[in-house]
C-alpha cells in the first residue's frame, strides 16, 4: 500500500490491452506477470501496479468475493454510486455515458478503443463519473459516511492518511494507498491519488481542513501536460501558497558538485527489455554558477541540509545519502510514490548513445571496406578470410537487430503497451547471434595478432577496434536485457 515492496515495474505488451479475449482472472494474471523483487521491502519507493493489484487479490481471497463484486457491494452500492464500475468491458448501461477519447493524425480525429486494465483491475480499471467521485469524496471527508451510509471507520481512514512511508520527514510521502500531495499551502494537506493511462490523465485530491475535493480527468492530444498545468494552476489560484525569496548560500558551490549526476527512477524494469526506456526518463542534476541546483531543467535553491526548494515556486526536493555519506538519490515532495537513484555512468544516455553510435559507425566501416575492397576480399584465403568474414558477421547481426527493432517500435509507445509486435520479438534473435559473433571475433583477433595477419600493424589495430565494439554491443544487450526473450507475452 506504500509502494515499498521492492518490485520492479513494467507495462509493455500486457498492462493495458484493447482485446477482450486477453482478459484472464486476476489471480492468474498476477501469477503470469509477476515482477522480480529488486529491492528489499521498505527501502525504496517505486509505484507498482502489480502490488496494488495484489492488494486487491487479497481482498478477494479474504472476502470470498471477486474484487469487482466486493467494491460494488461494499462501496458503490452502499454510497449510491450508480455510475461507477470496475467491470470491463464496461457494462452496457454505463457505456452510453462513457467519455470518448480521440487521437489526432493526418488532419483528423479518430476515436480510440476503450482501454482494458482488467488483468490488473484493482490498480486502475475503475470508470466513474465526476458526480460519483464527489459522493466518494464526501464519504472520505466525513469520516467514511455519506448520508448515514458508512463504508469505513473514521479511525481507519485517518490511519490510511497518517500511517505510511517517507524517505524524509520534511517532505510528503505515502499514506496507505493515498498520496500526500504538495499542492497549495502546507496546512491544506491534500491527499488522494492521480491516475494515468495511455489516454486519460486524472486527479483526485482532498483536504479535510478545507472540506474540499477536486476531481478532474483529461484526454486527447496533449492531455497529460494540459491536465498537469490545470491542476497546479487551480490550487495556486484558489489556495495560494506564499512564496518567500530565498537567497542561495554563498558557499553552496563547494557542496553542489556532490549532487551532480544522472538519476533514474526506481519505478522501472530491471529484468525486461523495457529497462532501456529508463534512459528517456532520467533526470539530470547540475550545480549552477549562481549557487543554485538545476534538477531536470528546473532551478532549485538550498534551504536545508540536502533539501531544496524550487526558485519562484514552492516545489521541494530532498536528497538521500548512502552509508558512506555520498548522495544516493532524491525524492520529490508530494510525489512520494517514486524515488530516484543516482545512476552509474554506464546507465546514462550519453554513455550509451555515444558507444552504441560509435559501434554502429565502425560496423558501417566494415560494410564500406567490403564494398570498396570486394575483389581483395574474394582473393583472401585461410585465416585472413575467416577473420574478415567474422567482422562481416558481427556487423550484419548487429544491424539486423537495429533494423528489425526499429520496425517493431515504429508504431509508438501506446501500440507497444497493448502488444509487442512480432518484428520486435524476432529482432531478439540477433543479439544472441551478435554475442556469439563477438566471442568468435575475439578468437579471430587473437589469431590476427599471433600470426601477424592482415596488411600491417594499423590494419590489426582496426580489426581490434571492431572486436571492442562487438564486445561492447554484447555487453549492451546483456545489461539492458536484450540477450534472450526478456518480455511478458
């Protein structure tokens, strides 16, 4: 409930689907798609749809009802939430009033299919009207009671808000299922939960002090950015937060370097091929000459030890230290479901892009040499021809992976979320062949130097460079889980 169970996260090809024939019972789904535990429980926060769905399965196992039926009978029916359901496909009596979502392509809008999250239903399959969300909020803000109908005890609700987890008591963390948000003044104490699918972005925030609820849900092109701006602007307008000017400490430049680096979220895959997507979501931290810290494109000023506040706004970030006092990660105030860790250099986009690009350029050189010296290649014999052939095989297998993988992902991330295409799966044959080719190339390189093969010293150096690139790509495939069929079908 606090997202500290230590599970990795994942979604490609199975979390959200658009084919009702792929719906399976919750217990079977959680067994089929069980993620690896990558951290000990209670160490790091990493939002987990699987763990949330598991909590729903526990409800089903204890109650003897399916999760959907339990919620329907004990929450929706009790409160009179007549336009709310976890059932998918959506019941016919609700479908007529369901908001339709559209994409925009080639100058026209097209209606999108209904997203199906049934295989992880407790984590996000609810379809509810704004009116019924208001009823639900009324019950929560009134000690679990609405119009004399009770869904939980007041002390239980308070425990859900108060008991939870935080990496730093100076920033808001997790309640039990609830996210404590940093929106509005500090004493507004917004709690609730946001939601995001491939189509919809939603916010559900409440304040007991203000007896207030805000529910919003956006879809369509640009929905995520538009919705985020709307929610923040709404709280800033109606619950303004006084922002004082904080002068950066004059000696911060001496400490700023320790925070610098690339940070990845613990909410990521670590054993499946989608782990590579973490590079796109990395946050860069840089110390600035004016004693400020740049975190992901936003400037922050130090206000306490390892605590920073956004310049010109009230957002805060708290850094954590490792056992030896080094900076190990950070959390964003009001976003307690996700902690970032300081990545080693070989997990950065700069390192990966540089050496993958360099390796592919070297392999292009192999093709160019074959094209311009084809007659010389045909004339080669014995070990020299085998050595040159080994380079060709290395270049071909690596490029075939790139080509087929590129074809497989051309449909975009949303299409990949629904199902992994056969071309992407087929592309995973080539990293295995490329790794074998790399090992063979190492053997051939040893023969090249041992027997002084090829034309001169520099030719042997160039051959060794191909070997190093082949070995780097083999490491790349292994580290980022492309070596083997590492995906959920």
